[in-house]
C-alpha cells in the first residue's frame, strides 16, 4: 500500500514526560484520517511536530514519498502543511480578514488595500457557508466563530496536508456541518486531512481511516473503518470497556434555590427568567451566540450585570463581582480556558488552589501542607495526567488543563451553585463519564448545577431539565420526558431557519 | 559531558551556577576583591538598586512596569532632608519621605490599574513629573542636611555591618516571604499568569496592582532616605537611570516581562551580578564609559540565555 503522508517512528520527550514513542502510520491521498486517544495520549504533540512548531527527538515525516524537515511553522506552511491547533492562534485585535491574510496581504505598490482584502475574504467565507463578517474584529466573535475562521484560514492556502486538532470542540452540531462540508471539498481536491477529535460520531461520519494512541504509543491503526465498532475503539483508547457514559439516574430534587430574572449587562440583555432547584442539573442548549455563556457570566458577575436580579435562597442581588459570587457559593467554569481559565506559567497546584485557599490561609499566609494536600486530592480524583503538582499548567494537554480548572472549583467548600460552560470540551470519553459521575455526586449532595453545552447528546444525557436559548432569549423548556433531538434543535433555531430544516 | 553541562546551565538554577562560577573567577583573578572593605563597599553600592528591585519584581510579575522609581528616590530623599531641616526631627523627615513615595505609587497604581492607562506611558509621565517636583522644591540645587544625626542613618552599623546593608538584607527576606508564602504573593503571580482568569477566580486584581505600586513607592522612599543620608544631602538629580538598573536586575534574575514568573533569589543574583560587574571594573580601573557597554552585554546575554532555556524545554 502506498501512503501519501506518513509518520515514521516519531518519538518526543519533554522533561519528565515521554509524550510519543515510536509512532508510525500512514494516510492515503484524499483521505480523512482520525486520530483518537485519551487526554495526554500525545495527539496534539504529534500535530505540533507536523506543524514545525516542535521538533521530534527521532523519526521522520514523509509527504508523497519525500522526507520533510520542518524547522519552523513558516517552513511547514511553505511546504503545504497547514495546522489548526487545539488552542486557537488568531490575533484577537485584528479583523477576520487581516487574520486570514496575515503574512500574505494582497497589496498594490506595497499598500494593503483594505477594501479588496475584506471583499476577497468575505467571498471565501460565504463560499464555505461561514456566517462571519470579514471586517469584524476577532475578539468580538464568539469562540465557535473563531474556530471556523481558523479552519477557513487553513483552507485558503492550497495545502497538501491539513491537520485539525479538535476543530469542533466549541462548535454546535449545525456549525460542525459547515465544517464537514469544507472538509469534504478539501478531500475532493486530494488533500490529506488529519482529524483529532474526542467525538466518536464525527470520526465515523468523516473519516476513512484512523489511528488510536495510548500513552504516547500506537494502540491501533485502522486502514478502513468498515466493521470497526465504537466499543472497540473505546477499549483501544482506554484499555477497558465503558458501557454507558451518561449513566443518569433519577434523583430527588430539593426546594427552589436559584431564581434568575431579566439580567442585562453592558453589552446585551437577556429578558425572561428561570429557576433551578436544589440538586438539579439544569442544561442550557443553543447555537453559538445564543447568549448562553453571556447569561452565565451575568449570573456570576464575570461581566457585571447592570439590571436584573439573581435570587439565591431568598437572598436577592445583582452580581457585579466574581469574588462576591464565590463567597455566596456560586462558582463558574468558563468555556474558554486559555483566555480566562488557566494561569499561565503557574503550577498545577497553584491553579487548583487559587480560589479555595482563602478557606485555610491565615493572616494572609499560605499553608503549604494544605495546598499540597488539596492539589493532590484533585489530581487524583480527576486523574490529571501530570508528572507532578509542580508542573507548569501550560505544559499539560488541553483536556488535562480542563480537568485542573474543574478541580479549582471542586476544591471549594460550601458551594451551592456550580456553573460549568462546556465542561467536557476536549475531554476524552473515559474522563467524560468520570466527570458526569462527579456532577451527579455533587447534585446528590444538593448542589445546583447549570450546564452549558453545545453537544446535544450530552445535554440530553446528563440534564434533569433543559432550557433552550435562541437569539438571547430562552425559547423553550424541556424535561426528561419531553426531550427529543428534533424538538431541542428546532427550539434552538431562529424562526426563519426553522422551516427550511424541517422541510 | 556537554549534555550535563547544558542541563546545568539551562536548568532552573542556571543563573545561580553561572553566578557562582563568575564569583569564583573574580575572587581568584581580581586583586582585593575579597577584602572586607571591598565587599562592604560593593554591598553598599547595590543597596539603592536592590531595594527598588524588590518591589519592581512584584510590579513586573503582574505584567506592570514602573519607570518613575529613579525620580521618586531623588524626590523622597529631598523630602526627607527638607522635612528634617524644617522640623528638626529625623523620624518626621523619614515619615514625610515615605508618605511622598507612597503617594506617587498610589497615583501610578490608580491611573494604571483602575483607569486602565498603559503602565509604560503613565510612569513615563510620572517619572518626569516627580523629577520636576524635586527640582522645583529644591530650586535645582543640592540641599544640605542641618541635622548631623541624619548622616548616622547610613553611617551607623550593627555588629560592624552598615545599617543600609542590613535594611537590604531584611528587604530581600521580607519580599522573599511575601512572594512565596503569602496569598498576596501568589495572587501577584496569578495575575501575571492571566489577569482575566485571576479575576474570575476571585482575586482582587485592581487592588493588588494598586497595592504593588504603593509598595514600590515606599521602597523607593526607603532607598531615597538611605541615599540622601549617604551623600549627606538631598540631590534633585540623584538616581537617574535607576529604573533601568532595577529592571535589568530583575530580568537578569529571570523575572519574565510577560508576567507570572519571578523568584526572589533570582532577583538577588541579578542585583549582585550588576553590582559585581561595576565593582570589578572599578577595581581594574576601567573607564566608566565602558561600564555601560559591559552592562548592556550582560543584560543581552541573560535574555538570550533565558530564551535558549524556554525554547529548549518548556513552551512559553
Ligand atoms: N511543552 C510540554 N512540556 C512538558 N510536557 C508536555 C508539553 N506538551 C505536552 N506535554 C505532555 O505530553 C503529553 C501529551 O500531550 P498532548 O498535548 O499531545 O496530548 P493530547 O493527546 O493532545 O491530549 P488532549 O486530548 O487532552 O488534548 C501530556 O502528558 C502532556 O502533559
Ligand atoms: Mg490535544
């Protein structure tokens, strides 16, 4: 068999971590190749080596039979390799058009023509069906839109190999469809696509072949997906069987705990109200930009609320300061861990204890013993893959960073409401079901949990009740007996589009 | 062999290793370097920059910057002398200096952290403002001390060690504890690591940053008083360029300008490297003009080393 693209014997070590060991596999021309594995299995590392951003300690990359040596990202892209990393790399202060043209601005006599650039890029975006304004600043776009723009950037240059590292992690199913059409077109042009994802559905829908990594080693290679089952891949990934990842069980719910009514901040207002009960897991489903994250940020005070009320067990207030919210017993885990989750350059331990340490520190002094104990407990409970609690969080894999941020809030005491925005974004199946179990356990102890998720199966799998949001309002409410995929999706779509999809 | 050497130089303690090697070389090859007199002179020479570097470390750790420290040292030294002269009381003079320093720091902090103006621009402005105030209140001339006991602040000693050196040692100790053992220190580093994340995790970001600037002002005032005492007068033009020396010392000591990374031992080593370089050049009678060149080379070297370290191992 002749492969167009090949990894041969790739080995990569970091101080204290063997990230990849002798990984070899190949992909045929015009094939979409899935790459799966647990958090920290080495998927992103493999992609980073392809992108020229990191160098392997041993091994080679072959494209069309020729060995490639990429000394830098520029070098790789000049040789037709484009990579969309797990953590997005767009420049927030530039416009979408500028980001897409970075390094190759269309110019006339050395002057960049803004108008032409925006028009060109808009044409490309429209062509791919990406609903984004080319003249908009990237910082003003929701995370999902940014992810689409990043993929469009890779598609714009004629690449021979494109690697996408969890491209759909912050896309809803509808937006993912747009991405899949893009992939199909690239594939038809003969491009090799490496596709990293934790979503099994996508792998089966998109991929022609796939590789499973475990602990930095090749666990399985499937040249065709025919006859391969999900259960088989899961056990190749985690080395054990997982029967039901949702594992939801009915729980008795307590009295009404949280009432949210008509919150508005500086940027937008979300009319309407909702309540949540003690021990309830309340889901928020919707398309990107529906206002779910904004609503959560207003409840928490991450963006200060101007008007509207939050009522927590009879105590009514307008949240303006996260610190206050934490003291009241509300915690918020944001969707964008890179932007406002992880503390760069600081250890796993510090990232876990930053908030909870006020519970044990005395007179402003730390208690190192207690800090260590709490950090170790969370690392163990969440199975964070790290050489030690002293490791810089920036060196952890994406999914493991997510676990650490969850651990930050699990270390808190006396929490009454936990808000999690895309809690399993970038988390592998095994860890996912562990996190769900954890959420159930917290709910059983009486915690009210608000879950924002763009993954329909997740929302339906773990929530007791779901509110659907559409264009900044709550458009529908479902309980477990009224859940259905069609109904939730229909409620998420704005009126105009509702009919076209139903037809 | 080469790989262990590389590991040693590029590891966590790389700077310390290089410092130790340099120290041994200098002790062996430079005559008189290890004499008690020279060592004490060396330490006295780094007191001003050392004190300011302590608080500059916190400032840089939160991704901030302070260019106004040199002016503040001169201004507060002047305040100390003038208030002492006017009231006849040295404690009042010192208090006046510290109040003035804290005020400058608070103003910096409020403009930068509360209003959100860029730290570089803000402190560039206050640097000139404060230098101007110092010149105005002194009419541009040195102001002599009328109270002879004022000299004693710098001249006195404890067990034979001059008071300023003791003060510096205490500052190193206190800031080391603050950085590593207190919630305040950890919050400082967390803000530098990611200000948005720190805020969402309940850290009082604005207040912490303003406090750091205020501390910076107080440290500059302490340095200002000691300096005025040593030179027996308030000099409106004292300590020019001090801000750059202090930042150099921090960077040499591995403090990241991108925030989130700082150690007290690193900064101590940074201060000592600068001090020793100057001292050795004086002992060897090297013309002052060359000293600038050498300092520039040392700083570049340190930054390159740091760059090498980051790219060889950990990302960013
Ligand atoms: N710069 C680094 N320094 C030290 N260790 C690193 C570094 N980058 C990655 N690692 C480690 O290498 C291993 C593989 O990481 P990688 O990011 O490739 O995982 P992944 O398969 O992409 O996981 P995820 O699904 O969570 O994104 C992890 O154990 C991680 O902690
Ligand atoms: Mg990854």
